[in-house]
């Protein structure tokens, strides 16, 4: 078959491009929109591609993928051809709809027209002859993407071109010449592969040249074919890139008769490439302005409207959840806090000591801030009174005597967000004054001294080993985490993690509740070398901030004895825990955003106001926040470390580092030992009780 047309002459028509947008492109666009582009309306350069070796029956396709955001200078695949474009992202659906598409394509058409008439453009023809515009709006809450492609083509010449019969290349050239054509095309530079000249001296002699060589070839003996890599597979219609190429040739070469080669490759053969001759109108067309531009694509219903893709159903639900969870945080950086370091927050590992009312609320708030590693420690089980106040538990957790709180909290946290890394550990934190091996109180109701001596020794040894195991586990957990939250019910249970946190220089956030009061406090961090000496010339800003125990003048002891039911339970106004939990998390976040991190100081603030407090990009960073719900008020005092503190004084930290568990064991047996070691007991003996004002936190939490 020598021709593909029944008539000798016809009006030339072009097969328009269709777009193929890979899912990976939308993923990359989403990430870039959140992290880079934000609200910017800057045009973004893209590079798509088309092929000239599509299967029979496929339309000309421009493909765009995640790599389209990178502009390449070379391609490994000789059958891929670049199409440079511009991405415009609307920030609202209303803005997307209101953009003047005609004006937009007209502007790009003027750029193409100017380039055609500019001598400098000859060296990079694909950059302006093959162009596209992608107008998009990304609804990142629903993962719906609205988009509209335009492949701008000039309306030139103004009058239709007459086209001779279309012939296959294999009908005018022998097989060896076609093979030579393929070889020569592969040797062209990337910039010349899309549009080039095929010069046929004879059926057996064929050469390929850049379009810029026309003036050197026009007087030589042979046939000049203006050629292009054709994405069309249709036997009657060449692909869309030919439109702008013809405009370029007619304007620059000033020819009336034009031979065209539509270079199509099928496997290792190019015999099905189309050839034909074009004849322009005898009337001269001299115009100085752009004649107009077309090219907006139709949607699936063949209407001149944008397309919509819904990726919410095709994405993995867990991946969708992960992307959506971070959306609110990343939106903060668009306008409100551009310097917010979300990566530092998400990489922070948090240890929550206590999985009750405070622990549950702190965990939920941490997840909302993007923290992805949360560990619980609690020795209790979920009771029937817990689910209504403790937000991570449900009724089923109370059945069969109740699930362990720590494990249940970790499991339910993963149900809320599968990508969170959460574990629960059930053990009791050893406390000062809670172990008395001498009296055998742990082994009641049996009389310890009525047991045989060997049994007593065994029980004492077992109790010591279990306590040592718990201490080692707590030390290991604190060492593995960056921020430690003290959210327990009793005062004395906070002592050991306070000491360990001091030695390991961890950020420790303390939250304690009264009936209608709360305390949120960050512990100061000691220097590398502990010293009980403090010079008067030392700047207040360099003084170590106090810990939870620095305001106490007595050692922590067993507060669980002789307590009535209302004292055994956490009796607080329900809203207090939520306020304290959110403030504790926000305090941690503010510290993380300060350049000094855990070493962030706090200047004295006698009045309790914020004027003299340090600031991060999120605002002030207090030492303490004390609130009173009965007055709906709070103040933010700053207190420095007490050199006789039973938890963070240098002598306690030194004894712990030097003696380890042996020292702790003595404290667990008798908490009064702390008063003797620090000198607090002597201070009390030397001071009249009438001169001491006891100011301690009201804690029933």
C-alpha cells in the first residue's frame, strides 16, 4: 500500500495530545505544595515527555511523573522526547475556576511566536516548539486533584495547508536506508532529536541535520524533509508537535512547498513513518503579531473542561492517614510559623510515666504535634471508672479484671494512628520509703518473722532483684527517649525518674493536679560537673532551674498509707487534666524550637508575668505554669535549683552515679536518708518551725 489517502489532496489535520499523569506526580506535588510551594503563586518548571514508538491505536500521549520536577539535559531512552512546561497551582478551587485560560494560552503563544522570530531560539527548539501548561488545584484534605492541560499551538498559517497523499517511508526508501535513518537519529543530540532535517541525496544515501542547517542544505542536490519525532500512530493524521514546527519553518525558511517526514518507530523499524508534501497558499501572509493560540485539552467526556482525579481510594489507607495527619502541621509553616522545625518534633522520642488521665491526654496531644514515638509506663489496670476520663480507653478494656494500662494505651494509640511507634511497659517505679525488708510489710498478711530464716532470706533476695530489674528497665527507657513526662499519681513516684533524668540530661516535663489546680514544670538541666557551690556573681540566666522537689523541705515518703477512698482516687475537676496535659506538651514543643533546647534558661520573674521570659518562635518558654481553675487564671513563676534538694542536688546525683543501685536501695528502704545526705535534716533542726512556711503542691492526682 503506497498511500494512506483516497484523494490526492486534503486539508492537513493534527492529532492532539492527551495527558497521562502518573500517581507519583501527585504524591510529589502534594509534598512540594506542603513543604516548598505553600501559598506561592510562582510558576514551576516541569519536563514531561512523549514517545514516538507507541502501540498502534494509542493516541499521542504526554506523560508526566514524579521526575518531571527535575529538568533533564539527557535521556537514556532515544525514543523519549522532552516537552517543557509550566505548572501553575491555585490555592483555592475558586481561584482555579477563575483563572483566565484564554489569556494564559495567549501569553504562552506570544512567547512561542517571539522565540520563532528570534535567531537565538534555533539552538533549543524543543524548549519552545513543544510546550505545555498545567493548571492544577490540590485538595490535600480529600486527595482530590483538579487539573487542566494546555499544549499551546500557533494558529499559523492563517489559511489551511494543502496536503498531498500520505505515503509510508518504506514505500520510498529501501530497508537499509531506513536502518541508517534510525542510526543517524540516535546519534543526534537531545536538543535535535525532536525536530530535525532529513536530507535524502538518493534512495541509498540519507543524512540527518539540525534545523539550523537549512541554509547550508537548500542549494544542494537532494530532497529536504522537515522531520519530527511523531507521537501519533494514526495513518492519516500526524501528531500535535508538527503544528508549531510548520509555523517555524514557514516563517524562518520562507518556503512554499514543504516535504514532511513524521518519524515513527516500531521496535527496530521506522518503515511506517509518514511522508507527505505541503503547499502553502499563493497569497503572502506577513503578520507581526501572534496570530492566536489553541491547545486546551478536553476531559474524559470530550468536553472543554478540566479533569479530576480522586486518589483517596487508591492510596494505602495507612499512607493516606500519615499524609493527612501531618497536613495541619505543615500548613502552619505556610503563613504562621515558616521556621517551625517539624522534623525535630517528629524525631523526638517521648516516655510517658503514667498512662492515666494525664498520660492519655498527653499522648493524644503529642500525636497531634507529629510525635511518632511514644512509650507508656504504668503498673495499673483499666478500671470501669477510667474510660470516661482517660481518652485512650474504652469499655472493653475494663473487662476480665482490666487490661494493663500501659499496653492498652499503646495498642489504642496505634488504632488511632497506625504509623505511631508505641509500646507499653507494666511495672511499678521504685519509690523512696516504699520498701521495708526489715519488717516484711510487703509480705503481709503473713507474719514475716514467723517464716523460717531461709524463706525470709529468699523473699528479701527476690524483692531486691525485682526492684533492681525495675530500676534497670527505667534507666534503659529514659536513656532511649528524649523527653520524659512525669504524669504519675504520687509525689514520691517522681523521685527516681527525676534523678535519672538529671544524670542523663534529659528534658523532663512534670504535670501534677489538684482538685481545681495544676502545675506544669520543666526541670532544669545540670552542668556536666556537679557542684554545690554557686558564686554570687553568677548570672541568673546561667543558674540551673529547679526540679519538682526543689520547693520541698522534706524528703518524699510513702503517701499511700492511711488514705481514704477519696484520697486513693484522682479527684479533680475533669477539665483540669486536659488543660495541664496540653500545656505540658506545648511546653515541650516550645523548648524543642529554642536554639538552646533543653538548656533554655528562664530569667527571674517575681511577678509571674511573661515579660522577662525567654522566647522561641512559638512564644515564651516559662519554667513553671501554675493554674487555678476556680479563678480561671494562671501565673508563671521561675525558681532555681535548691542546693539541698532531695532529687537534683549535686550530692544526690553524685551518690547515684557513684553507688548506683546500692544507693537507691537504701533510699527505697527509708526516704528520710535523703534528708540526712543533703543536709536538709540538719537545716530543719537548726531552724525554728515557727520560721518555716510550708508551701507544697496540693496533689491528689
